[in-house]
C-alpha cells in the first residue's frame, strides 16, 4: 500500500501522466439517434443555461440584499449593545437569513489591514485583537533525505531511536512561520470595540475582510 508520502507521490505522477494525455485533443462525438435520450440531452443543456442565468440573477440581487441586511444588523447591534441572534428578513413569501461567520485566526492579517484597524480603533484596542501565531510546515530538504520520508509515514516519534534520522535533523524537520492574525470572538465584541458607533462598526467590519464573513441565505 505504501505510506502517505508514497501514495501522494503516486497520485501526483498519475495525474501528471493523465494531464499529458489530455493535451492531445481528439474529437469524439457520437450522434444520438434515440429520441428519448436526445430530448433528455436537450433538456439538460437548457436547464444548465437556466441555472447559469439564475446564478447571475442571484448574484445581482445579492449585491443589493447583503449590504441592506448588513446595515440593519449593525444598527440593531449598535442599539442593543450585544450581537443579535440570526436575523431574518421577509418580503411577502420570500425570507432570507443574515449570517455572520467568525473567521478569526483562520487567515493572515495583512499589514494594511492592521494599519487600517489601528487608525479606526487605536493601538490599545488593536493590541487586544491581534495575535502572533506560528504556522508549521515540513522542511522538504530534510524529508527528501534517504529513508526519512518512509520513516515519517510510519512513526515520526521513533525516528531518532531507530537511527534513521539525527537529532539535529529531527529538530529541523518542522519549520515555523510566524503569522499575524486576529483572535476569535470579534463579531460578538464589535459594538463594544466601536463604542456602539454604527459607522465605525461598518468600517471595522470591512477592514476585517475575510476574518469576519457575512452572507445571506434563503430561509
């Protein structure tokens, strides 16, 4: 069967080989004579076109709905001083839910984002939001040494004892990359951070970008 590294390598080689084959474009069209299948193919293609058109219409409508729902959510948040429960908006028989997703710590906070947040909230508050963490990754040059990749696939903790890897190499196997991000819980604390100022809340929400995602879905 092989370990995880061998499987990944075999898969990559297979995909590479398939990719090389796909570069040779050969027309292989079969004319369908069965009326029932022919009708089904036409219906499938027509439905695909309607689906794409509907998706385009949905995105256009979303461009109006999401900003409206966001503004309403911020106004209620600022007024109440606490994060609202999931808000729903109804127009006759149609209802959508407004969702706020906390993505703190998931993504890197850019220098530009941090600078914008500092300008909006001040250094003291931003210090309470920002976290300095480490992303860890394997050092490929060590993994590629003879016997190391197989050994890691079997049991990383036993490498040194088995003599397949020196202590120095074991220590160097993992590389740590520093990452600046923001803590979890910012959406919940947004009103407090911004002193219940809806304008500032909107600006901070925008500055947070992918760390605080908002979206609407059909209820």
